């Protein structure tokens, strides 16, 4: 596969829009958030699609530029760090992002919406992930 910067940037644009929308839920007190089904459904879907778009963008970079195929979603962040796309400290903070995505997708009946609220408090890490990929694209002349 060849790196297609426009495909990566489409996903990053989706991420930025999602994060802007999700930011509204951050201000809700945890108990009110957990009690409001519409809020936690919307936030869970927003987080799921945001993380999916970031992982897809990262997988595209790995495949298109480095000819690497991650074995699973959990492999993407460490590989991006090993290739210098993500800083090590950010990669450490993002280590559990693919696992959380898997919970939202596959264990949807048992999602702890208090945990979803907790994850909303760390949207800056997702913003930093998107910004790191964008910076890497620019540094590559893409």
C-alpha cells in the first residue's frame, strides 16, 4: 500500500470534529452523565468512532510508509512510537486506547459508563495523537 496523506487527513478531520463534540460531555458531573442514557450513549459512540479513526490513520501510516501490518489494534500505538511518529510518553498514555475501543465495540452490554466519563477527561491525549500524526505528515513533506 502507498501512503495516501489525504486518507489520513480525512480521518484526522473526523477526529477533530468528534473531539469538539465530545468536549461538551466533559463538563457534565459524573453522576449526571451516568444517569443520562443519551449522554453516555452519545459519548461512548463518539469515543469509539474517534479512537477507531485514530487507529485507522495510524495503521495507514504504518502500512503506507513503513510497509508494516499491525497484528491487531493494540500493536498500532507501540509501532508508531518505534517509528518516531508518536513520542514515547504519549504512546505510554495511549497504551490502553485500543483495549478501550474493544470494550466499547465488543462488550457493549457491560460498558461501565462511569469509566466512559473518566475517559472523557483525557481527550487531550487523543488530540495529541492526531496532532502527532499531522506533524509527522508535514515533516515527511506530505
